C-alpha cells in the first residue's frame, strides 16, 4: 500500500538560536521567500518568518526539514494549509 505524502503527519519542531539560525521540522513546502519573508507550509499550519538578510541554507522536503539564517524578527502561524499539491520548490525540482 502506498501512503499519500499529504496525509502523513511529521513531527513539527522549531529551534531558534540567538535569533540568527532557525531549524524547522515538519515542513511540507516553501510557498515563497525573499530576504525579508519566508512562508513555510508545515503540519501545524502556515509559518511566516520575517526579518532581514534571510537565507535558506538547507531544505529537504523528503524528511521535512529546513535550515535558515539571518536576522529573525518574528515567527507567525496561521491555519492556512497548502491549497494545491506543491509550492515553489516542488515546481522547480520536478
């Protein structure tokens, strides 16, 4: 039997070190990003990270992990879930 990737729930954790390095698990997709805002779809809802000089250093959608750094100002959750299968990175890496 095959499991649908969207129905499998991953553990979701955030580790913020000195407001400079953020590690996120339970990542389903990255919707958008620039140096001030990164929008991440997680199992716990949409996570918006704001700040300056934000850079995604590592993204692995297979294991649901993201590592980013920069001057992190805020982490904001909303209950929005991805409307379609795949976001920016899934379209790029097809």
